[in-house]
C-alpha cells in the first residue's frame, strides 16, 4: 500500500510539469491545391493530445516545440510534422495516388496493389461501416466482380459464395476462408464491425500458394488492430424491422372453391359448397414483422511496444416466421507486442462466438402455400384446424352426420400447429485464434511461425410432444383414446409411438489446428526488387465426434435436456467419430521479382499431401503457378501522357486442387443381409464374408483446377477513373459425381466416380469514378460486370445422359450431357394447351392427356411423347452478375446506394407445379387458368399436369437494391466525442424480378448438388426487406 501511495504522489507531482511546458498550437490541414481537409486526425506522438480538423481544415491542440504531430486523412498519405514554435502551422498532405500503394494480402505475405500479377479484389472497412451488414459475407455481395453470393434471409443461415463459376458437383463449392492467417470453415462468426479489410484471390496464379484448398478461390479477412496513439472507444449500434419483400398472393376461399370444383368436374370426385365457414390467409397467420438489433463496443490503442484491440458484439434477430429467434455474441481481441527494438513482433488474435437459435420448420411456408384457405387455424372449440372435408355435404369440416363421409382434403397438416409444437434449441460455441511470431533475422530476412486453431461445439435438442401432436392431428381424438392405446401394452413395453413425448439430442464437437512456418527474403538492389517466401504447413482435424440419441417420457423443462439429467430416459444413445481425421502436409515457395517498377514475374510452387486419399501416387500433388506483369505507364514513352496515370498488363497460369471430396469415397459399402450397412476400411478393401456389394471402389483422387487468364488495370484522368478488365479460362478435371450404377453391373446403389470435366470461361469488368465538385461536394460511381460460360466436357460414356433433379412427384428435371452446363434443365417443351379431345386424338400426346392439359412438343416427330422429346433449357447457374454503387457527400451528409443482380439463368417453380391434389394455388394461377375451349392457350386448367416441363421454368434474373443509406455526422458534438454519426438504412427494399415464387435465389438442399434440388424451389425462405436506424460513436 505504501509503495502504491509513493508512486501516486510522484505522478501527481510530475503532472504539472508537462502542463506548464505545453502550449496551444493552432493549425490547418490542406491538400496540394491549398484546399482544406475536414476530418483529418492529428495526434501528438507519444501523448494523449489529439485533435480533428473542422470544416475549414483548422485544428487546435496542446503541443510544445520539438513534439511530432502524426497527421492522417483518408485517401491521402500520412505525414509526421515536427513542431518548431507555437505559432500557426499549415500542414500539406499529398493525395495517395488512387491507393496504388495500398497493401494487399496475398497469402503468407503482402504486396503493393500496383505490383500484383494476379487477379485480386479488395474491400475496405469504410465500405462495410457506411452500409451496415448483417453478416460478413453480405458485406461483399455486389462489390467484387466474378463473385456470386446467394443469400438466405433465414436467421443464422450461411450464404453460398461461388467465385468464377461452379466447377464441382460434390466436392464443396465454397472458397477457402483465411482470417488473420488462420483457415476457417466460414466467416459468419466474424462481426462485420471487426473487419479491417477483405482480399479476394480469384485466379489460380494468386491462389496457388494455398494449393489443394484454393480450387474455389480464397477470401482473406484481416480484422482490426490497435494503432499507436490515444486510446479510442467506439460504439456502433443499429436497430430495425424486417418483413417479407414480395409476398406470394394465394387464392382466397371463393377462388379456391371455384378451382377445386373445376378440377373435380374434369377428373371426377365430390365438389365443394359455395358457402364455407372459414377463409384463412395462412401467410398472414404465419408471418410477422421481424426485428434486428446489433451493438458493438470496441476499444483500441497502442504505444511503443503494445497495440491492442478489443470488441464485443451482440446481434439478435427475430425472423419473419413467428417465434424464430437467433442470437449471437462475439468477443474479439487482437494484440501486437513489439520487442527488442521491433525485431521480434508477436501477434495474438482471438475470436469467440456464441449462438443461440430457436428455429422453426422451414416447411411451414411451403405448407402455408399448399394448405386450403377453407381450413381454420383453430375450430371454435379451440382444437387445431385440419384439412378434413365432409365429402357428402361439400363442407370443409371434421363433423359428419348419419350416413355422411368425412375424408382428407389434403395430406399436409396445420402450418400454425407445426410452429407451435416445434420446440427446437440449438446452441453453438466457436473459439478461433492464432498466435504469430515474426523475427527479423536481418533487415531483409524474416522468420515467421504461426499456430492457429478452431474449436467448435454445438448441441441441438428437439422436444416433441407426441401425445399433443397425436391429438392435434384429428379433432375427433381424445386423451382417453390415447391412454387406451397405451394400455394395450404391458407395463414397460409401451412402444415409442405411444410415448407422451420424445427428446432428440445431438452434440457435435470438432477441433482443427494448423501450423505454418516460413522465411521471407525481401531486398531491393538498385532497380531490382526480390521477394522470396519459403516454408511449410501442417493442418489436422484432430477431433470429431457426434453424440446423438432419443429419449422418451422426459421432463418438459429445458434445463433437464441433457445426457446427465435424462440419460435414464434415453432409448438409444450413440457416440461415434463422424469425421474421418484429416491431415494435410504442405511445402511451398514463392518468388516475386520486379525490375524498375515496370516488369514483374511471380512463380509459386506448393506440394500438398492429404490423408483423404489412399497412400501412394494419389497422396501427394504439386500445384505450380506463374504470373507476369508489365506497368506500361512507367515506360519512358508514357511520361508525357496527361490522361493515363497508371496502366498495367498482367497474366498468369496456375494449378489448384480440391480435397473436399465426400467422406469415405474410397470405401466399399456392403450389405450383410440385415438392414445395417458396413464400411470396410484399409488398403486391402476386403469384403465381409457373404456380403453383397452395394457400391464399388473407385480410385478417387484430387479434383484438379487449371486456369489461365489475363487482365488490365488502369487509373485515368488524374486518378478519377479507375478500373480493371479480366479474362479467364478455368477447367476442373476429375470432377467427382454420385453416379448411377450401370444396368449390367452387380451394384445396387449410386457410387462416386470421376465422371467429367467442367469448363468455366469468363470476362470481368470493374469501373469506378471519384471526383470532388467543390470543397463541400464529392461523389463516386462504381460498377462491375461478370460473364461466365459453364460447360460440361469429356463426360465418361457410361455416365453421359445421367438424369437427376427429382421433384416430389418423382419427375426428373436435369440431365448430365456433354456440351451443356452443370445442372442443365432437361424436360418437355410446352407448345400450348389441349383445347378439345379431337386435337388430342389427331396429334402426338402424352398418356392421360385431356382438354386443359399442357401440350408437349413432339421434338423428333415420331408421333409419341416420351423422354426422347425432352430438350435442354439452360441451367440454374447465372451466366452473368453485376453490381452498381453510388456515393454522395455534402459537408457532413453522406448518401450511398448499391445494388446487385444476376441473369441468364432459370429456376424451377416447384411449388407452382404442386397445383394438384386439392392444394391451394396463387391468385395468378387462378386468374390465368384454362376454363374451357379457347379460353387460353398458355396455362393449364384446374388440377392438371404434373409432368416436368418448361411451363414451370421461370427466369431467375433479378436486380436487388442491397442498401440505401443516408447518414449525418454531427459537427463539434462534444469535446469528449470525436465523431458521432447517425444514419438510416434500407436493406433490400426493392427487388426487380419476373419470378413468381418466394425467391429466385435458390441453392437447394443436399449441399447444392447441381443434379439434385439446386435451382428447384420446393422449400425456400422468402426474401425480406429491412429498415434500420443506427449510430457510429467515437470517443
């Protein structure tokens, strides 16, 4: 205590000395044209004295002669100025030449943007902060050419990212994510407020340093760090409401009755009375106005030896589906320690994320689409409404009089009951971190070692009130009937189907670590500059386990839903290793050389070994690349150009791999005569005695991507116009498919094999114009456009013509064919509607056709409609995507808007095709239906046509306004507040599309397999629009 008091007295005594020695310094910050720079940051080095220039560039702070002022301003070069006296001072900042000196992260190092030979795009923190994003991936959409991001507005969903076209069917289409040097599965646990910069490595020449993990591109995220100077406190917050963007309008009771009765007249059956008891709008019952709330608090700063950054983010969302809630908390801490005169630099990065979700069944929207409006949510007696109909009276009710018959109108249940009884809880925890040590051996040789790890844990609980569901499914059922069914069995032998309730449990735990070690040589010899990186890497998925089980008669309170509390109630608990442990060993080298800032060459080689494949020739693979660049604007003959400020030609070639093959593809699946299936492991691949083979062993190896490309970067007209143009030609070899067995084989099930190659060729263009109209006005306009041609090539003859894309009714929609894109649509072409029986009798028609049915074209003119008459109709994969943005600034007011769109693709409206079997229909289907001869030749009649045809194919093109933001920064709000900005943002307020379903952005289930449900809308979450109000506060 005495020691602490002593130091306190000493510090108090010394404090006035500094105060007496300091004086007020007045100054002004201007550019090279003597124009004031408002908002420049001025810090007295090594102190807490700090100021921000006002509208006229003026500032005032406490400083003394000999102090060093650190001056910075966005878009200009930072500058250190020594105070010579206490008079007024004018500080001139130079423009940052259109950010050509910007540093880009390229993998195991950095490069100046002007020195790149590969295709790399970057997004700065400023672009993310000004337009708040709900997820880190959302912040990228529309801002980078060549990237198609497919978002889902379902709370907590992971967006799909496709870079330069889809080149794989089963082996994972997602890019490699690197966060602060550590590879991660996705970036949805990263708070957008923590992001400093995003660099996207799009081509093989730049991504090959990551070898087998980079086949789908690389997204490198750099998070914020502290800076030397005054401690800075920031608080960012927004709150908003969200609703369905384009609600699908369904038929009301009257329209449904008319449609139903027309179908009954055509195919036979009972009819419905005109007067019914209910008219339910199921979407109105299901949907609500959701909310979003985001708060981030951060503190950062630094000194001579330590820089620090700490933040906490809390995000909470309630979806547009009632009672669907998602919450996420994120803790971020980045520290930098500089020791031994900065020769040793230690970096520590940590990101901890917790999520809690109460999901509701996505199928509720689909059931609402199909359910009849004549069915109520509740009957007047309080029981759940169900699709029962008195087939004698034609009244939709479960009640029946003597001699009357009651049946099901439709097989699906009550969507609101599904929501009510769905009691699911999902909790996750993700710990990601890394520790890096950098030691400067000499001025030009540095050694780096980095260890990173990701620990993931999740637990899911689904409580199912079996008895209550059983009662709800039929309004005539009673609790007494349920007990009577239970009592039919001996005590202790009650089957699980008659349990009062059940609890499904699933716990998942994984751990992955990676270690990198490399040397970096960087030296300039006169006009020569050489940078060499040489190192190795190891990565291992060390632990992967799943604990799952199902219990019955468990306590209903959530606090008891754990193995420890209810283990005695569980019928079956299984623990197994569900990830085959994966180990990756790598060696890499990269050489970058440039001469006189004109001529550039980059060469990279990486050798990877993966335990995914059997040992031998498939275990190791080499991934080389090279890149060339020529800065034309630095040539002597360009010195006199007043228009061209920067012009660079670049090109390259590279080879990448994909190890994300399906698990256990090199195993034989067998059947032992029981219902179980066994996996036989080991190099001998021995079969169990007496087993029949279900799928054969194929020599599965890497998917290989080879790509070459060329590009042009330019800065024109005094750096106001900048842009790039790229062309690429990318081929995926050894593409893995889940193929169907041959007719003459002994194999019973689908199996994996290398079935084809995929070619992606494309062009990318990015342009941006920035200008200052006056001291108060500035603006920027930007846009990008990408075109991609996707073609399947070199299909193995045995698999050419393989079909897929099955609908719920068993019809198929897709076909694998050489010369067609991945997931090519293959179905009947509609050429009208049959108007009468004479037309059908005198023309080729499908079996069962009648008046009001769609008329399919007889492509081969053989008089029969069958599979040989089906044709190709493109793909669900967009041929082009584009983004546009506009920014305006007037004094302290900022306005920005950006949009994103795709085109050249088609999606299948699978919900629209379920227009039979008493299901409900849209108002558009009702208004356009065929009602009799010559009423229409474009749309079928009621309750007709279940064949897959281009009638249900619709354009997947859309253009969406992603963000509209209007902000205002309050001037001189308080001496304690350096910045206070308030803003209003509209996210996705408008979408322009001709698609009639929930959303044209459909990736499908089953991992986006192009030959499954990708592009088919059978279960989708509708697009939403969100309106936010927020603040940015800095202290």
